[in-house]
């Protein structure tokens, strides 16, 4: 959304002070009332654009004993329209001594507060003149937040049991206003000069390097930091702690440091290597030097999200940064590398070029998520990151297939709505449509376009259309003049090679027209394909899990279709712009597969004999299709059962080929479609069918499970798959796995946890160990004493999957309490307990009982709250549970979250589960009976 038009902000005399000008023309009667009973001079949530900040001089003094802070901020202003009121943000703080520093001298300003919009009004008794320079100075005081945002308190326990306190910041999206008075919207970019007062036993770090330290009376020290580049308030960061650090310098001369609590500093080497390698990669890839002299990465003991991209000082959960080569798993390595790649990509996408308003958050997050995969594919080829990209698209489709979804770019106003934008649609769908566009334009053209975008809008704010313009006509001459040599070569080759324009003739391509259909409407298309001889009939509609067909009407996408056939390995391309169309094949074929490698964000239904011909290929020669193609077929066919396009027995017949599958993406997708079926039954007291279904899945993967060694050998994908399979086999009581896991747990426990277990099998071993009270208690003791973050998270996951209900309850209560188990881990614990067949009611009861505490701690609209709401409820499949869920959420007020999107998602998901069960249970029973008879017959 663009900033408020200046016309609306023209100024008018008001009775507040004689001759004073205010930004609200003709709105006096509608003005809100400030805390002192006077009219507040501004009536909107978004700030007026009459005054812009240019520079902040900020001094902060946190007291880590009394857990509060004081400060003073001086803001240099650019007055763009004559006005007598300056409107800015502050939240939950005491403001005093508000002064105007004007060319004619210093004078006090009157202060009005409007807490509903977190706004301050600073009123002058004379007009501030457009174009003249002014400064305002405010003193402020507040408590350190006990949530995970603003300037907040964190703590950790040393191995000797001492609790140490630190203070850290998290300002995205709207929390800088809780730390200092500021213009807290992304378009109000400014420079920041920061000073931090601390005790000698602590250090302070901020976005920029420290220039000097000054001794103050009373034994305090004041650190002065260099002035930042021009940036948004949500990227400001500072930490006061007793952290230690390790450092290295990149090839481009940037100093990289990793900060962590002293006892964990030996777990930072891997992150340091990764950060150096990735910052150098982005420096070259974006063709724009990283603009700061340093980049710090800090592991914060209490942290709500995964990480935060503050410019020059990125912050992380400890599990997102700390790595122990002996105790961390292959998936830990993958996860840490991806999160560092994500935050460092943001230094360009988000920090250098920032969305104008939160409605286009995807320009930040979709890009950073996408760049994780682009960067790691090149810098860490051994991680095989491509094996994990599709999963992101499937997760996005899960949310986007509900009528409560939202467009990638969608209007938002209040802080709760802004928080709700940090979801799978902004991150994962954003990344998947960028991947589709890259495939469409070619990787070379795409790279030229995004470099053009970053160079053109450096230190500015953008909207969707700026990106599409930058990606259109990428070989125009102005870019070639300043472009890199390989770009010039690509463009000259492209001009010579008419075949390079494989979708379109260059002058017809309208990137904006295509991409608007993917970003400005919610949902995604289902393309139905029917082959009749050489004629391929195509049609598109919205894929939507609903029993209301009217909700799918009126949607049309421009879809970059790709397809291949049994007759050739060539990838054919076709842009489907209409509701229906027809393609002609050069020859008859046995099968056709659309959406090659699932590079497009759409599903495909093969009408007529289409699915049968695909099932034949998979059964007789599944490697004729890539593993991504196989994974997407498994995903599509089961999702089509949900909307009645395909019968369940067709999907189950297709799944039979999985007994020969070995690739991670297809195997995990097989589990991803089959396991939820028995999870639905677990909540419905139907043990016989549930066990039949579990037995079918174990049988299907038995061959692959039997092949797994209980060791740590192989590639990252092989190791992640091994961990997954052995865990599944053990939890499902498959005798060879259960016996081995039980034996290993006993040996490990007998050694007091000193025996070195292969990391890839620890999850299976711990899960089995947590089944007995003695085993659970032993795991908990090890959890409590361990300093190794990824090991702690595996202990925690195993304990949360125990059948011991009293332990599950205790674990949730302890996580809420936050002393033995961190409150940041509570959402994960509650969702894990809810997925546990012995704990699903406990998770729901806990969520209801503690709702008000949870929304204060984790904030309304946050992805954390959303994760809990959907994670606790998404396996319910009965009318009784739907009524119970509706009854609780229906009793909430707006202040306690009644309007949150995740509540609608929860209702829709349960309704979909009920429909699925009603429509498919008899079919499932019949198919499993037939299949088991068939298997017995084959065995004979």
C-alpha cells in the first residue's frame, strides 16, 4: 500500500493552539481522544507523510539488575509540508522532556499520547516550515519486555547453575516503538547513531562497529557506534550481554563474527565458515558490495522466530547457529546453513531494498527463502538442497488451498494483520512463484533482472510492480552498459539465438500481467489435462478444499506450463492464459507429464485414462520420471482425492510403486500423504482400520527400512532419509527397528549417556526410550545438563512423544514457566504433544486454559500463535471436536484474537478432515482388505 497522499494532509487551523497547523484537514470532529482528554491531531493507524526522519541520535542505558532501561533520542526531521504537529510512535514507555531544536532556538513541545495506535503527537505553538531543518529530542524510560520482542530480557543458566541475564532486540515488524520513540514504518528510512551505556562486565554490540568507549561517572561505560546506512527502524539492533565471539574476514574484506554465551562458543566454527562463504557468494551474485564493514551473527538464548536479519547484526535461536560436529545431525547442518543463507540474503533483499509497506512483505521473505536454495546449491552442493525445495511448495499449497488464504500481496493495516503476513504464503509460496518465474525467464535473465532491481532501488522502498518492471526486457541497453561480462554475453547470445525465447517473442512478454495473477489473487490453479490421440485438452480452475463451488469461480491465472512425454526427453513449454486451450502433440504417446520437476505452482489432474497411464509408468519404470516429478505425482493424486476429482483407490494404487522408491523427496512425500490418514483415525477410536493402515505403510517401506544401516554414513539426503525411516519403523513397532532402538537406548543409558550413538539414529533411540518413566526421567536429566543445542531439541521431541500423559502435562507447564525448559520452545512442545496419539486432548486443553498468557507472550497474529492453533487442531476429524473448537474460538473478543486468520484455517481444516473421512473410509477399508488378500496371494 502506498503512503498517504499528501493532498489529504494539507493543513488547517484548529482550536488547539492559536494559528497552529495540524495534519488532519477537516477531521476535527472525528479526531480520537488522547490520554489527557484532548483531541489527538491524527486519526489513522498509518503515520502522516508531512514529516520524515533523517537521522536518529539514540542513547540507551539498560539496567540488567532492575530490568528496565532509560534513553534519550534526538531525531533530525525533514518537514515536507507546513505543520504544527509531529506524529510518531511509542509504545508502553514514559516520555519526558520533549524539546524542539529549531533554527531560532530550543523550546518545549506539548505531548499527546494515543495508545490505541501507539502514537505520540508533539505539538508546536508555531508552524514548522516546509524545507527548514528541525530536530526533536525526547527522554524515555520503560521496562525490558518479558516477551520476545522490543528490547527484551533473555537469560541462560551456566553449567554451574548460575542464571545470567542479557538484553536483546527484536523490532520486526512493529516493535521498535517499544524500545525508543520513532517513525516505526518501513518507508521512513533514516540513519542511526547509537550509544549504549553498560557495566564493565558486559559488552554491547549493534548494527555498526564500535568506534570508542567512554568512561562515565559511577563506573559505567558508554559505547559509541558508527552511524548506520539509511535503513528502516525494524532493522535496528543492539545487545548487551556477556557473550564471547570468534571472527574471520571475507575475501571482500568484511569482518564476520559469531557471538554466543561463553560455554557454547566452541559450537560456532561451522556457522562462521558458512557466513563467510555465503556473504562472499552474495557479494558476487548480486554484483553489489555488502555495504557495511562487519556482519555479526548472535545466538540468543531466548528467541521466538528462527532468526532476524537486522543489518550488520543478525540474530538467531541457538539451534539456528550452534553446531557440534560430533553431536549435530545432517539435518541440523542443513537447517543452520539455510537459516544463515536466508538472513544474509536479506542484507540485500529487505535491508538494501525494502518493501514500502507490509502488504508486500513477500518481496523480502519470498526472496530470502528462494535465495536459500539458489545460494546453497552453488556454495554447498554436498547438501543437495534441491531435494528439499518441493516440500516448501507443498506446505504453501496446504494453506493456499483453503478459502481463508490470502493473496501474496494483500492489504494490511494493524499490527496483528501485519504479524499474520509472516506465514507460508509470504515465505514459501513467494519462493515457489519466484522459482517458477526463474524457470520461465531462464536463470540468466532472472539474475540480470534482480540485479537491476537491487541497483535501481538501493536504500529505497519498493512495491510489486518495481520488481516486474526490472524483470521485463532484461537485455535493454542501459543494463548492458553497466552489466557484468557474462550478462552481456548472455544477451548477445540470446539476440542471435531465436530459440532462446522459448515461451514468447521478447516484445510480447508482460511479466507484470503474468505475475499479477499469482500475487494479487489468493489460491493456485488446478490444470486438468485430457489426452485424446495427439490432442491435449487443457482447462484451469482454482484448487480449493471446500464444498461450496461458488468460491472457485472467477479465478484465472497465466500459467507457464511445462510438459514432457513418453516420446522424448525434451521439456516443452506453453503459456496457458485462458480458461481452456488445446495443444497438439507431434506424435502419439503412452503418457504425458505436466509441470516438469514441479517448477510451477500448480497441480495437475490427468482426466480420462491419464492417471492409469502414469500408474503404469511408475509400476514398470519409475525412473523414467525424475524424483521431483514422482513426488509431485504422489502429492497431486492424494490432494485430488480431497476434492473428489480422483477416487481414493486410484491414489492408493499409485502409492504401491513406493515399495521400489529410494529417493528422499518421493519417499517423504509418500509418508506425507499416507501417515495423515491414520492420524485422522487415531482421533476416532477405530483401532482396527488404523492398525491396518499403519501395517500397509510399514509393508510399503519395509524393503527400504531393512536396507538402512544404524550409522552416520552417506550424503546429507541419505542421512536425513535414514533418520526418518528408522524413526518411523521404531515408533510403528516394526520388530527389527524396535529391537535395535531398545537395545541401543539401554546401552546408552547404562553408559550414563557417554556412549557415542550415531547421530542419525538418536531420534529413533530416544523416542523408544521415552516410553518408560525411567527412560523419560533419564532423557530429562540429560536435557537439563546438556549445552549442545541440537541434542537438546532431540531430547525434547522424544519426551513430547511419550505415551506418559502426566509427563506430557508437566512438560507443557514447565515450558510455560520457562525455567527448566525455555518458553521459546513451548509452541513446539504443545504441537508435538497434540500430534501424539496419547496427548492430543492434553494439547488442546492446555491451549485453551493458557490462551491469554500465550497471546501476551507470543503476540496476536504471530506465526507462533498460528502454528499452535493449526498444529493443535489440524488432525481433528469429528463433528464433536469441530463444535468444541468453534465454541472456544467463538468466545474470544477482538482483543484476544477472534479475528485471526489461523482460526478460520483451523475450522476449514477440520471440516475438510470430516468430509474426507465421510467420503473415503468405506473405500479405504475395502481397498486395504483387497490389498492384504492380494499380498497373501502373492506370498503363496
